């Protein structure tokens, strides 16, 4: 620990005096720093609000689509069929007969200890007649299977143990399976001009077969539909069917509107809007202090840009759409500015006139999108510009603080030099006083002798 020479001669606490003087000198700098801190908090909250508005633009775009509220439940009377419905579906009830499911071709070759020709050469021909030549690096059945898999010819192969031959050598069969189901995955594998599936001891385990269903079976309108996979995409408008197994009996397929899902979609959007409005309200609230205390202002208090954005969103939600009030579909704002959603009222309106509900909800969403984009656009959004202006002000204040730091450092150095000189001068004066005292003391005896 160093030795302090603070006020060594004068006995004064010069370091404390300098610190006290510097505290006074630094008051303008402290005020500037407090202002920077306040601006930083405001910027942080404005950026958070801007992000929320940008997210709202995306959500409003989805909510503004013509099929935003379209939701359906799809069911079948048998586990032989699975049904899914998209937003483009329509309510429908029909039946299908599943004649067969799609299968992938599987061939097992005759047993071999190794490939009979060296080097092996195989040719895979797909359903379109495209031939792929394969040249394994050895006659090993495992290596032949590996080469087929690496060729990407639409066929997978595996070497399966098949006992031993008369000499006790291990036998293997190649099991060849199409990578795709249905007739589109059919294949042939040739070696030396011979189809391996037709060799003695070989067998076709599964033939390539398309899935097949029939609509309106047993009527004059019966229609047969096939698919290379087990999924029939858009078998009905917006409805996909996946067959799991064959079913001789008709399977009832029903697609119905799902008002609960539609209400949830609308409710979630309104909840997002309500949360955003509440966030702005909370940030704009000023807490009035008791007598003798300071009033606390919110981060958005007095910010005209935020206030305008809040008013724009509220107006977009509560104003009529083509003469129809949003309250008729359960969306309303009370006298305290709180946005609410009545799911029961919404579902009742949806059941009465789905097109009108979609028009009102879509109109609200488009207006919200316009307002949110006006304020949050990353290039010319009003709130974005507000944030940029605040950031520029902080940058200028920080530069001013930096200049104050230099000025204060120089002032401290000046004070330290001044007090150091004072201590030096006091030391010299003390030395001179001591010298004069000693000289006077030496003269006193001589005066007494006379």
C-alpha cells in the first residue's frame, strides 16, 4: 500500500478537497450522462415496440388473406383411410372404396457364393426405360449390393444369407427393392443380358402396384383413381386422402367447417393487438407522486409518434368495414380503450354469414397491416425515424461527454499541480522560519553578556 503525502505540510485533506471541487465541476457532465442513460432506455423500448409492429405486419398479412378463417375438420369412418383438409377445402360428405394400396417392387435373386462374372456388370432399367450401368469393384455379393445402393438408380439392395452350397461355402441372395412405390418405381436388373428376376431360384416378392380407390362405387358415376403413392392429393378440392389398407366396404369421408379453429385464429390475432395496445398504455402511464415526491413518467409518455401509432391501430380495429361494425363479429374496444374478443358472438356470426365475417375480419387485418407498416417500415417508418433521431442525439451527447472528460481531466491535473505548489511553498516557508528562529536563538546569549 502506497504512502499518501496528502496535506503533508499544510495538514489539509487536499485530495478530498480536489474531489469535492471536481464533483462540482462535473455536474454538467453528470447531467449529460443521465440524459444519455434516459435516452438509451427510451430507444430500447422504442426498438422493442418497433419489433412488435414489424411482427404485427406479418401476422396481419396472414390474417388478411381470403382464406384466413377457413378451417375444417376431416374424418373417415375407417382406419383404412386418413383424411386431411386444407384451408381451400369445402364441406363435403362422400365415400370411397379402397381397392388396393401402393406397393414397391421387391425381387430376390438366385443364391450365389459370389458374382459369377468378374468384373461384375449389372444394368438397372427404370419404369421410363432409363438404363444405369453398375460396375462393382469385386465379385463379393456384399460389394455388389453396395454398388447398387451407391448408383442412385431407384433401387436398394442388400445381401441376405441363404445357407451354404454343397461345398459348405456361404450363399447369398440379393434382395432388390424399389425406392418408390407404385408403377413409377418398377424396375428390371439385367446381368449378361438376363433379367435377374427370371433366373431359376429367383422370385418377384412384390410387384409394383399403384394405390387405387373408387368414388361413388356401384353407381353409374363410379370413378376409379390411382396413385403411385398411398396419398391422393386433392382427391376432393383441398382434401387429401392417405390409404392405409384395402377396404371392400365403402369408407365414409366427411369434411366439415371448424368454427372453433376459425374463432381461435381470429382470437389470437385480436389478442396480439390487445397486448400491443396494453404495452403502449403501460409505457405511456405517468405515476403521480405523493406530496414531496417526484412524478414518474413512462418511457412513452409525451411521445407523439407512439401515441399516434396507438390511435391508428385502435381506429383500424374499431372503425366499420364497408358499413359493418367489428362489434357484430365480437371484436370491440370499451370506453377504457381495452380491446376484447367474444368467441361466442364470433362463431354465431360465422354460422350466419361466413363471407361477411371474413370480409370484416380481413378488412380489419389489412388496415392494421397498413398502420403497422407505416410506423415500423425499416426504411421510412415513422417510428423507425423516431428511433434513428434518438440514436443521433445520443451520439452527439456522447461526443460532448467525451469532451467533458478531457476537460475534467485537465482541470483535475491543474488543481493537483496548484495544491502541490502550495505544499511546496509552505514547506519552503517553514524551512525559512526554522532557519530564522535558529539564527535569532544564537544571537540572544551575546546580547545578554553586554
